C-alpha cells in the first residue's frame, strides 16, 4: 500500500513525488511513456542533448523557483533569441528595433512607433475581437502578414480571424535593440539536459513506465491511499461531457553531418506554405563541440486519440467544457488534479513547479 499514486512523471508529478518523499510518504509514480520526464525529456544523440518534445527554456522572475530547480542541475546562461525566416529573409524575434529596421529601415523608436501607428490606424477605434485585429493593433499589418499570420495559422490550424485576441496579447514588442525573448531575471538551460532533473527528483521512488493508468485503474487505486493525477481531465471522467480540444505536434529529427546547420537554436518559418513551424538545432541550447548536429522540424497537427496533446485550445466552448470537468473533479475523494493537462491550461516550467508546491500544501 502506497500513500500516494502519482499519474505522470512530468515536472508536476515529479515535483510532488520529490516533496512527498521528503515528508516520509511512500510514493508510486506511473508513466505511460517508455521514459520519465514528460515533455521536458531530453535524450543524448551524438553527444547532443536533444529536446524530444520541443524547445524548453527555463525562465522565471521568481528567485525561490530558480533556486529550487538549480538544486537538481547546473544551468548555463542561454538567452532565448529566436529568428524568423520569411521567404528566405531573416528577421529578429521578439519584435524589436532590429526587426523594425529590417522591415522598414527605421532607426529610432520614434520612427518605428510612427510606422506602427500608421498601419494600425486601419482599425480606427475598434476594440480587437480576434487574433488578426489584435496583432495589427500591436505591430501593424506588415509584421502581421509576414511574421504572425502564417505561423499562427499553422500552429492552431485555424484562420487568424477565428482565433481569440488574447492568444497574442502577451506577444513581446520592444522599442530597443534587444533580441532577448524573455524579460525574466533568470533564464537558462540545464547543462547535460533536463532528464537529470527528473531522475534526481524520482531517486529512491518506485516508478513504472509503459503503464497506462486506465488499463490498470482498479489495481492501482486499491494499492494507494491518495491519487495525484496529471493527465487529461476529460479522459479521467471517460469524456462524459465530450472531448476537450488540443493541438498536437509531430517531430522529425535528423542528424546532419555539419557542425553548425542554422547558426541559432530556434528558427521560425512564418510563411504558410512551409508545412513546419520551426526548426530546432539542439546543440545551441547546451553548446558542445561535435562534427555533427541534430535538428528537429516541428509540424503542428490537430489532436486525436493516439497523439500527444500539447496545447489546449482555450476558446469559450472548451473553457466552458473544462469548467464542467473541474466541478466533477471536486467531488473525487482522495484525488488531486494538477498540471497542464489536468487543469487544461498552458504552463511554463516555472509555473508548473510553483503550482505543484502550492498544491502540496493541501495534501495530507
């Protein structure tokens, strides 16, 4: 008999497991994949730490969370500075004075603001009601057409005019020559990859991979007093109200016989005609001197059974559906729900850890 059964070995479940073990609790962690770590899992390929489920850059303003994660790994000083490729031309991201100069030849913040004001004037006094209008309000039509529209429509599989405005409200726009995507005080990548963090969190804890909770639910529930569930909340309740929508991703990874393929960790391909959204060159995250490089192309897809759910589609319909499942979850005895899939929201890594530490205060 275990005190806790934790469903999912991602950052949320592993943080809970680590803290509960410190309390002297007995814990069993199950994971349906063949490896631990969830989406932050990294694998050594040709001496390069490969982010198997997309780029993960740890960033936060919370020193407590930064210190917490640094106990498990040494972090480098990686700065996220992606670039965009539109029809063979390169533009800096996030949108900043370098981008404005590349597009319009402007040099001063005043000139850039005047150009954006001129282009956003087409909206008049209208409050943006969709992503397209919100993007034009933020950066004008030129940047929207070249660097936002195609990428976003590939990512979400829907026209920008059908996407809610809030998706892009956090888009960084800066009137400085600064290519650092995040404003956070602390930022970096663990030297040697993320998997070591989960391994240290789960050290001394019973872990079963290749284990689907729903195929062994009766047995697993009987050998645990309390369940921490970090999977899809709608699946937990057998989709009784219907299925929540997600976007998924397909990854194509290859080893290239060159020491440097694209000169940057992340290059976004923003034209609609290119089927993938970005190419990741992993060795730039955690630099190593190798004759080869490893790249991954990311292809967005609509989620269906058998695919991994990555991004919740937080529109009114899905949010209302999630609220129904959340009310059901409150009726479950001795079961806690947490993490990206159980809460149907997009979390950054630092938010996942903070959420787990907060939820742990409610657990016996």
